[in-house]
C-alpha cells in the first residue's frame, strides 16, 4: 500500500475566490487519485493532530518567533495578508501547523518503511523564509522536514529536490549553510521570486540551481536531470530525499512558461528511484487543476511499484 498523508482540514486554508492557491487544488488531486484503476493500493493517512504532537518546536528551529506569532495573530484577528499574494485566513495558522505535522509524518513513514510517501497538504512552503511568509507560503515545510529528519536515528544527510517552476528561495536560504542538507532546484528564470542563479552554490557546495529558460520542455529538463540533478544527488549520498513537488512547470499552468506534460513527472520519479527508495514528496505549486491531478497520478504511479 502506498501512503498518502492528507486531511480535509487542509481545505480550510481559505485564500478567497480568485486566488490560484485554492482548496480546489487538493480536491482535483484527490478526485484524480480516487478514480485510477490502482486506487485500492493507496493508503490514506490522517496527519498527526496538533494536540497529539505539537509541531511548534520543529517550526521554531527554522522560523523566528516573530514570524510564527504574526501568522497566529492575523488568523486570530479574522485573517489578512502577509504580503500582496500571501493570505492568512482565520483557520490558516492551525491548518499550516497540521501541514507541518503531515510532512513530519511523511519523514517518519519513509524512514520506518524504506519506501516512499506523498504529503498532500497546503499551504505550500518553499518561498517562506526564516522571518516571513511570501509567495503563497506560510511555513517552510520542506526545510522543517529536513531539519527534523536529521534528528532521526540513522540519518546523517538529507537532500531536497525542488522541481516547482519557481525557485524555492525560502528553502535555500534556510538550508544553504548546513553541510548535512543539499538543495537542488530546477526553475524558470527569470521568474518569481528572482533568486536561484546558477552561481549560488551554498556555503559547502551543497546547493545546485538549474535556471531553465522560458519555453523549456522535456528535452531540456531530461538533459538537466541526466547531466546535473542525478549526479549531484548521487554524490551527496543522502539518507532521505525530500521532493518539493510543485507541478506548475506544466505547459497548461497559468503562472509560468515551461512546457512539461504530466507524464514527464513520472519519468523524473523513475530516475529518482534509481538513487534511493526513500523519497518523501510534498505538494508545493501547480495551478491548472487538470494537469495538477494528472501529474500527481503520474508521480505516484511510479512509486506504487516499489
């Protein structure tokens, strides 16, 4: 059975009617997964309740108290904005805490089974920096999960692959000075948030940025995977590989200009499985609902055969 960590509570992060990072994203994915022929091989798991495991100590390892309190205060006061496109609704603080628990559960699941897992959560996280949220993101889920994994028995090194079409500026800023975490990102450049140049290598040569030209397609991505991504990740020899799985590099996506197709994510997933069976996927971006659902299906279809 393939574990999917998901809760309907994630739908309660209310971004308003016209916001691209909407609850409909998760609804599209869950609908797609429940209609595939192999849906009986999926094991839907609720994330650990925040009353059972308090995620705050793990978040505080990554984010400032001021940032955490600001998100909480905006939520308690009825909601508002962190920046022009990053919304906190009345439920968003507790939903974001539960999302962090989902990613922590994902780490536990992967390490205990030596197989992969997928966290279907929102809000996303890879743009959130230490002292603020931005770019739809509140807390840096992938960085928090990586830091948590390093505290787990038998884990000396963690790698993060970010294939969201936007550079994970928050993740990189948080982990680039840690020699035990590697960060690799393929992203459209130039594009939001303007970071992720190829010469950003990290303090310990532990960062690999691969800026992709607008209109790049599978051929360019496949070449980058074969020549750069896979060798970089193999050489680092991580004990667990976390994938910031954004699906906005699809040709259909309204927020970017890369020309991938949903089935290409299945091919990338196959290649990652040649490095390690210990893969934790966590949802980031992806805003065309049909392509998003198809892309997650293509990813998990490769993982259920492990």
